[in-house]
C-alpha cells in the first residue's frame, strides 16, 4: 500500500443461474459476478477499486454468501449439525482425557486402558502425555 488506509466493504453473493451475482450494499451500483465463490473476492476488489479509484490492495472485502433458496434449509441444517458434532467431539475428548487419567490413577496399563476405551495403547499414551484433546484414534485395538 502507498500510505492509503484500508477500506473495508461487505459484499453479498447470491446464486443467479450458473453465476454468483455479487453486490456491495454500501456502494450502490457496484455489482460483479463470478462462476465460483473462490473468484468472488478478487472480482469484488477490482470492482470497488475501479468505482472508488483506489488501489485494489487498499480494499478489505468480507464476503457474505446466501445459499440458493432451494438448498437454504439443507445448508442451514448441515451447518447447525456440524456445530453440534464439534461440541459432541469436544465433550468426547474431555471425557476420554478424564477416563485415561482415572484409569492411570488406578494403575491400569495403557494396553488395558486402551482395551477398555476401544483405542490403541499408543493413543492412550498420547492422551496421557499431552493432555490435549483425544480426537480420533478410536480403532478398537488394545
């Protein structure tokens, strides 16, 4: 940048046929389109820079994407379920850490703890050593 302050704008992308139609509500008259969402940001940055007559590098763009109406409910449900799954995984990881600690405190070997928890003894050792989330590793070996 050449001493210009960054200008931030929100762009809204909506599906229109085979294209993403994009508008910048804060700048009436600034529209563009792109075939893919990956192409939206540079297209918007160029459109804004031409409209405002500033360097494209001085523009910060946030992209809001509206799912197509026909798929909106499915997209919203998928996103909500992903959040639920992430919360469940975090809870499972915390429970796994507590179980590994409790079994180790009782003097069980990593192999025995692994059999009880349906993970490998190596995974039990990792959980015990790191104190980090116990994601994955549910292989059913001991």
